C-alpha cells in the first residue's frame, strides 16, 4: 500500500497560518493579510527544511520554545527587504538642504537614524549626502533582520545594484573588485566611519529619546496595524530632537494624525518646537 513519502511537501493548515500571523505580529508588529499565505508558505518551508522539521506545527513549537535560536530566523524569513540607493530621491534632497544649513556652535554632528536599513543602501546614501555637504554627521543604521543588517555592514554590492548612481559617486565612494571579485563594489572607508550598525526591533519597549535630528522610517508601517502605527508615531516623536525631520515611505501618512508633527514636504514631517 502506498504511503506518504518523506519528501511530501508540508501542509500549511488554517490553524498554522493564523499562528504564524499571531507570532509575527507579537515579535515584529507585522500584520499579515490573508493574501500573504503563499509568501508565508514559501519562505517558512525553507526554514522547515533547514531545521529538520516536516510539519509547520512542530516548527512553530520550536520558534515559540524558551530561548529559541530559531525565532530570529523566523522573523528574518518573514521580513520584506526592498531597497535601493537614493530611493525616493526627494527625501535626500531635504536631507541635503538640512545638511548644508547645519551649523552648531560646538561642532556637534547631524544625527541621522536609518531605522529600517535593510541591506544598507539607505544609510550609505545618507552618508554620501552628508559627505558631499561637508556636514559632520553620525548615522545609526538599524534593522530587525540580522541577515540583511550583516549585508548592510559589509557594504559590498553587485554592480547592477549600483546602476542608479552617478559615475562621480561610484568613483568617489566605491572600490571596484578585481579578479574573483570582479563585478562587486565595496563602500570606501571614509563613509564607513560615519555609520554605526545595530539590530533593533521597532516594537521594542525601550527607545532612544530626543537624540536624532533626522529619522528615516520608510516603507515599514504599511505592515503594521493602526494601533501599532499610532504607537510608532509617538515613539518617533520622542526620539527626535525639537525641529527634527521624519521621513516616511511614499504610501505612508501615519505622522499626519499625530499632533507633534507638521507636514514639511512630500511624506516629510517636522517635529513641532516646544
């Protein structure tokens, strides 16, 4: 009699899918809609194979186990990381204007936070703008996904990933690989000294307060429910210095409903003084 082979693909039941949705919301604040079911299946099926499980229920038990080593991989698998150098260029124009105007009597740097930095194109673009404006700057680049954060910190990109950059920026800010590294480009050391990388969950209860002059928080809250968006706006307001600038994604307007912010451009908001 024929049985089910060991290579039979795992079944994602309705109960499993609802459990995934609950866990990723708990761990990362991400709200997954029903139409994300195929994405969940494809991404987590790879984690099942890697961890030696044949059923989603058993795999999710592992994710939920105390001091689980798999929880981070679970979050990484379900995090979407779409980015590019100078994506939504109008934000970098605003940053450049602020950098050119930046003057502090004590020479304090412009403090910028790339709060969902993905594979690094955003914070490296920020560093380029500050360097070009001769503006002293400190950039904090964070992400919940440890894998993309490691790639961001490495600062090595295939040539096609840099195709949108001008020839001058490529020459000024990248080293070209040779031999076995041909076709790869590495960020130059002068930019590396401007950025600190760290893992951070935007749902974490402990946040920096009043530390940043500019915060990039783009294309993140589209995955959050309304209450999580409200809480995030409140935390971002507390993290900005008075008059600080918040830049959000092209489809996001959540700061508009928060009384601490006023619109100052396309998907750009300034923290009200006082």
